[in-house]
């Protein structure tokens, strides 16, 4: 690498935090290098719609090179960070190493099986495009396999879907599977009755959507029940295998035959948290997130910032901020502005998350929203959810394509992207 | 299976031949069972646009259950045919067996490496969605890998693309790779110059597009040259490995370093041809196709029809009909009508292919078309190509989505679907 006149800002991860940091550095006199393993930014809030055959992967993925095409001070490197050398200010990549003056780590989180890693192949989680395609394959293959036999001859649990974890992702997945059953089964599958299908949403806490007000969580649960989803609160999963799931409620363990299990129960921060802890002494929380300073840097390392799901920022509320896109986006923008002010020799103020509200979609035509104390539920919350997510899609073309497909699905109830692809597409 | 009152027509394969046969049987008093390994009909003529990051897989795939939703006399079974028992009139599937009164075999063809099966992983062909995603991954990963290094340090052949086979698919792929280079390289990749890239189209015959009039083939070659593709006629590939390709021209063998090789050279009919030969004595041609009777049945087996790429129909011109969608579609419709007339006790006439012309796309804004002797080249041929392919997309939603993406690409030159996905997405 040639020696630069301008400070070199290396950003690890092109998710919401990393991408917004790059874009906010556009007019700052620095050279930016964005490093990601993938060549696209993924709009994760819509990933469950890929997993349930509503949208195509490309509709929610924006090629980083297209997004940043006009930004002259940014370069993109498709590579994987394997280590960080804090003393020499180098990031170690699978393809070499790269020096930084400032480092922004925004590598996010991955789903986590609480020590039961063998569950991963049995109950896939939803973090990547590949995850979504695999979940899509499993859901639609279940219906295809069931259609081959009349009810009496089906293997037990063939049409049982268990979603583990009652946060927004679990609620979205459960609601979307119920929508598939209600919308398409009677037309498309002639040997399956709605009553053959069982959808369970399992949550360890006593209610779903624990980060939402109780009233909204109750409303979401009643929407789910109406759509045909049974919610099992205060229940933990004790075993998963090919033929079913064991669920513990109080002292009782129930065995439920099930062929399709989806995991939405826990996430764990990127392994770079551990790397940085070892080198800087920064503390990790239980979920593997790094405790950051009021300006999102690591203690004693004003040149290293950690943002998004990998950061635990306690200075605003005393609790971690939620692991959602708006937090990451605001943190990315904040760090860019801070660097700009630092270069200009100006003082900086601590990060402050501006909470504009929380929304979870429950199914076709229903959502719950908590807009700073104002609660909206049902159709209008759903429309608001669609609108907010649509305008936040990074590429205009995707907004058009997603809007058309949403409209199409809403009126026709067709899920056009329900392809079964991959290596095993028949049984 | 319960005994039916109405004759049971089993159709193997939901491609152009099989799907059009099912749809044309809608008002015929038979029960139709369509068996396919995949849950969608694939619009193969646009597959190269998925491979080159222009369209999404779902845009050119139509879920069979949606397409046939309103057809009461048709059932769909997601299964793989492994054998046929002609004497007992059963198809053996991976999930059991199914009886037929009439059998229509439309299982198509697969690419073929002329005895060099070890080339498959080195030079993928383009027949399935998975093939297209793999080719897309290889093309865009080549550019990403090249962007990491300045020219002098790049491994040899990093930006060399060799497309083997100068038929329509090879021409489309070569033209599309050239478009990628011309449209996006200078904007999106800052260390790659157009002059670093080499695109070769290798053809064993002395010219490309051998099924087209010489004049059109020459025109296509000159379009390709202008776009930056070198056409190597009268050349055969003698070796492919990780680092390059050996090409024989006359007595000279040239070794070309190359990291991305695509195969568009040959197809071989489905293995069910061999199964049927063994059981009925029907003859196979060199490409594994079954020689069929004037009514597309097998000799001595008026209850078995073979259509599409698996059939070799010599009765019209003395030569095989081309392996293209219009032939398969017309054959599917023909067999449906023949069955209808047979049931009604009417006489039948031999199949006759109505040739409406041939079109090949060469690149963005250029194509060649032979419309029954009228030759069109360039922009108008390209528009005609787009129009014909757009109206033939089975699902209306896909027509809308494809049209938008074509328009987008034409004016913006963005290939929005250029995701690198799969297991290996960095190096």
C-alpha cells in the first residue's frame, strides 16, 4: 500500500453501520477502505420475506460498488478480516494486511445456539441470503412432500413448523408461514387441508416481543393466534433432532414431532469482539458485544470505533441499545461526523440514539408499532411498516421492484419467489 | 393410486414441452399428472441474464403450482423419474411408482463434455438456476479478485474469460461478459482497465451460429469483435485445468492462462432416452435423442410420446429440428390435440413444425434475427428479441419485473442482480 497524505479510515463490514459510516465520510478529507466478505449490502429487515418466497435475494441486496460508485474517496475490498494488529494498526485479511489510521469495526452478529451448535443444521437461523434460501427450501419442500401423500400416510410432523424465539424475527417468520398456509394451500396443494398444519412459536420469556410494550405484544399474539399460530411462552427448547423438538414448560417436557424448525432465538456478536478484547482490554458483555466509550471508541484507543450489533453502548440508558438497523445507521453517521470534527480540531459530543420507534410485522396486513408512546396496530401499522422499510432500501431500483411485488402479493396472494433451489430439491 | 375412470396422462418434465402439453390438455377429458424434479418452470432462454447479473432467478422461473392453479384436471408431483416400466405402464419415481395410460416424456437435455466429465467443475455449463448462480459467482469474483492487485501483480489469466461453444448460448454469454466490462468496469473497479480483460469465444466449426445463415453469423461475429470479444473458429479445446485452457487450431496447440471458463459447447439428451431404448427398441441418435414417429410417439408404443430436446424428429426435413423452445412448445400442443382427437375417435395428422424464425442476442442493443428469410441485425433485432421473449414469459408478474429491469439496465447500465452467493464468496 502506498503511503497516503490523508488519513486512511478502514471500515470492516458493509451492513447498516459500516455503509452509513462510509457514505457520511464522503466529504471528509480521508481515504476510506470498506472491507466486506460479501459484494453487497444486505437489507436484513426484509430477509424473512426472501425466506418465505415473497422477494428475491437481489431485491434486498445492493451491490456495494454500485452504491458507492460516485464516492471518490472510498474503495471497496472483497475480503475477510481474520485478525487485527492494534499495536501496528493493521487489519489482517485472508488476502494480506492493510494499515489504518482509524478503524471502524461494524461486523455485526451471527445467530447463536447457546452451546448447542449441533442444532444449526437442524434449525437454521436467518442472517444471510444463503440462510434465507435454505429456509425457503425447507418450508416449501415440506408442503411438496406432504402433498404426495394423503393425511393418514404422512410422516408425523410433516406439516408442523416450529419457530424458536419470539422476537421480531420469530414473529415475522411465524406470521409469514401462517400467511403461506392461509393464502396458497387451498389453491395450490390439493391434498393438504389447513387443519393439517400446525405452527408453533416458542419463546423462553413469558411473552413474545419482550422489547415492546406489553399491550402491543399481547395484540401481536392475538393476531398470530387468529392467523393460526400457537404461541408457547415460558418454554425452552431442550432438544432438536431430525424427527422433532423437545420443549420444556415448567417441569414438563413435551416432545413434538416436527420436520421444519427455524431458529430466531439468539444472536452473538462477531468474533472480532474477542480479538479486540484480547488486544485492547476492552470488556465484552455476555452476548460478545464490546463495551464502548461515550464516543463509540474503545477505551485507550481513540482510533478504533465499534458500531452496530458488535457494540454495547450503555451511556445513554444504562441498558444496551437494541440490535436494530436505526441504531447502527445513527452510529455510523455519528462516527463520520466525529472524525470530521476531529480533523477540523473541533470538540465532540457523546453519541445519543434518537429512538423514532419500533415496529414489527405480524403477517399480511397486520403489524404493531410503538412510535414513542403512540401505539398503532393492525392494517395502518402494517402500511407504516411497509413505507418505512421501502424508503430505507438503499437502491431506487429495488424500491420499485419491491413495491410491485408487495402490491402483487397483497392483491393476488402469489408468492412468486418460492423457488426450491440448492442441492437437494426433491426430498 | 385409485383407479381412474378417465385416462391418466403422465407427463415427465415441466419445461416448454411438458408445460404446454399440460396446458393444452385443460379441456380434454383426461387426468394429467405432471412430474418434475423442480417446483418451477424455467424460462431457459433468459438464463444467461441470470448468469450475468441482470435478472433474478425468480424472474425467469414460474412456480408450476401457480401456473396450473386453475387447471382442475392437472396434478403436480415434485419427484424424480428414475425408470420407466413400459410393459406394466408405470413410471418409477424416487418416491414410489405411478401408472399411466399415456406417457409424455419431455425431460430435455443436459450439457455434455464429450467424455471429459472432469471439465464440469472447471467449466460450468448453463442449464439450471444453480448453474447460472455459479457462473454469476465466478464472473463477478474474477473482477473482485483482480481489483485487489495492480495489473503487474495479478495472476495470469485473472481477467481472461473463455467461453467454449459458439452457438446462441455461447454468443449470449460472450456478449454479456463484454457488456459487463464495457458498462461497469471503469465506474466500479478502479484498478482494472478495459485493456486488462480478454474474452475469447471458441468454436470447433469454422464459424459461430452454425444454424444461422452465414451472413448473420458474420454480422454477429463483427458485433462481438466491436464489443471486445475475440472469436476463435475451427478451434477445439484439448485440456482445461485450474490455471488455463489448451486450444488446438490446425496442428497448433496454444495454452491460454485463464481463471474463468464457461461451457456452452454441447448438450446430451436426458438419460430416460436410454431407458426407453432398452425397453422399446426405439433408436437413439448420437446426442442421445430418441427417433420418434411422425406423431411423436415411439414405434410400437402409441401410448408413449417423446417431445422437446429428447426427441429427434426427422420426418419434416430429414434433419433433426433445432433444440429450441418453439419446437418443444409446438410438440407439446400437438400431442395434446392428438390425444383429444384420439379420444374423440378422429383421425390424426403428422406433426409439422412451423418455423417462425431464429433470433440470437449478441449484447446490449444488438442481436441477429432470421425471420423466414428476412434478416434483421442490430438494434431492431434486439428489440424484437426482447419483445418475443417478454411476451413468452409464463407469468404476468415476471413480465412486469423483467421489463423494468431491462429498462433499468439499458439506461443505467446497472446490473442489480450481480450478487456473489454460495459457499465461497471471497476468493
